[in-house]
């Protein structure tokens, strides 16, 4: 590497862009410009459940060790950055619960929920945790900026890439026509990654629309996560100490051009409010205040279902960090670390070569 710092542009200030900037910023041999079209953590990275699990991807040889490493990086980050007070990081117990509002309930239940049909503990404070994803994303960027090597530009998106020739990327062009030259470009645009025009093809990523609500119950509820099935309806449900986060199933609403245009459907929100009352009377509309009604898009990796992490096979100097679907918060530290190693060392050492090659964009 020459003495001149490596000039890197990252597109997108969701959790992937933030983790990439954070790990890159530790190295003085690079300068980083992060371009965000709307706002930091304005998409799924600010609206997800922030649930983390050590071993829930163990069914896959590659994803299993990737997620385990990322869970441990979260533990390290929480210690380094005081995650507990800075972004609500906390280990918790996790349960799978089936509610049947019309049927018989068993005696087994948690002391704050309605009686359930069945309940099983599926995670402990050693294997599951939760954080506030928007605060986490912002904290990483705050730390990255503190190094003096990271500039964040908000409010103008990237419209296209600069090509030195057909296959060499030399920077990005913003929506107002401004050109930013770069030695390397990282695409961390979540579900919008598939909208970035390439010379001859597209990045195979799309978006899946999901609603969520945050409730503030009058009574305190313990820090636990529930993955619930309400017979005839189902969803994921994750309470925090003073607020309760609930998200629903995905629907077919198409991806808009930017995060501030995402549609929030009143009927989908009403359904979540209604379901909350089936889980606990403490979450009924009489006993809990609705403080957030929101929707966002999961980034879906259309060809393999697995995240795309690493150098693009067809374009030099172009790197992808996208397509993480339901586990993007969990897998963001390992993704940022892998991209920083690709860019600065030319190869990855934080996971095995076998694992790294599983995620390389083809
Ligand atoms: C309802 C829901 C619940 C979830 N719960 C969990 C969970 O409990 N645990 C977990 O691990 N994961 C969870 N996830 C998944 C996780 O939230 C996502 O995988 C992750 O946030 C994706 O991060 P990202 O940075 O790739 O994308 P995003 O957060 O979408 O960020 C992409 C950014 O790129 C910007 N952008 C777009 N176009 C441009 C452009 N042209 N120029 C510049 N910037 C641009 C956008 O404005 C946005 O800020 C959940 C997701 C959803 C939808």
C-alpha cells in the first residue's frame, strides 16, 4: 500500500454502512465518506427488533459460524462502547409461545402474559440479547467520526457509479450531479441495493415490506423476547423494559424510491394493536399507549437467500455489504469487519476462508 490513504466511499448509513465505517475507521491508512440519501438508520436499521441470537443459524455450516462470531463481536462492542447505557444492549430470556384466543389455555404462562396454549424457553441470557438498532447504528458512526477519518453526507443519494472503463469503478455520482472520486466503493444500501444501476447487470437484492409498532404499557414488563403464534395470526414480539416492540408478517407493497416514502397501512397497524391484546391484557389499548406506528423493508437476497459480502465478481473496486434479511442487526459487526479486512488487507481473517467465500457476490 502507498503512503496515500485509501479513499473509500460507503453508500447507505444503515447498520451495514455504520459497522463498515466503524471497523475501517480504526485504520489510519484510509479515509471514508459515507453517503446517505435520507437519514442515518431511517430504514430497517432504525425500525427492527434488534434481537440477537448466538446459535439460531447453526442449521447452516457457514451462517452458523458467521452469526456466532458476530454475536461475540456484539458482546465485545457492548463492553467497549458501554452498550447497555448507549444503545440498550442487554442479554435476555426468550420464549416461544402459542396463544389461542378462542381455545383452551394451559396453566403454563409468563406472569405478565395472558394464559397460553403452550410455552417453551428457546434462549437464555447467555444465548440471546437485544439492543436498540437505531441507537447502535448512531453510536458506531459517532465513534467512527471521532477518529477524524470519516465524513458523513446526508440528504443526497448516489445516483450512479463512475466507470474508469467498463469494469473499473472510480467513484460515485450524487443525485445533484456531484462526482466523488474513490479508490473503493461499498454498497450498503439495504433493499435499495438492487436499484443501483450497473453497466450490464443489477445487484440481486429486493425489499420486503413489514409493519411494526412500539407500545408503552402502564405496568412495567420484564425484559424478555417472545416469538409468538396467535392461532390464525402470527408474529414476532419483543418487549423492552419500558416499551414493547411488536412486528408483523411481510406484505407485497413495492419498494419506494427512498425511506421517507415508505407506506404505513392503518389496517396492518390496527391488526398488530389487536394482536397485542391477545398476548397480554397489559398490552391492550386500555392499558398501553401506542408510541410508534411504522413500516420498513427487509433487504432480500434474491438468488441465494444469503447476504452478499465482499468484492463484486465483475466490477473492480466495487464491494457489497447487503441482503441480510431478518438477521441484519445480529450479523452487522461481522459484515463490517469482513469488508474492512477485504479493503485493507485484501483477504478476510475474522472468519475462515470457507465461510468468507460462501458470501462472495457471484
Ligand atoms: C420488522 C423487522 C424486524 C427486524 N428484526 C431484526 C432483529 O430482531 N434482529 C436482527 O438481527 N435483524 C432484524 N431485522 C433485519 C435488519 O433490520 C436488517 O437486515 C438491517 O437493518 C439491514 O440493514 P442495512 O444497512 O443493510 O439496510 P437499511 O437499514 O435499509 O439501510 C440502507 C440505507 O441505504 C440508504 N440508501 C438507499 N438508497 C440510497 C442511495 N441511492 N444513496 C445513498 N443512500 C441510500 C437508505 O436510506 C438506508 O438508510 C429486522 C428487519 C425488519 C424489517
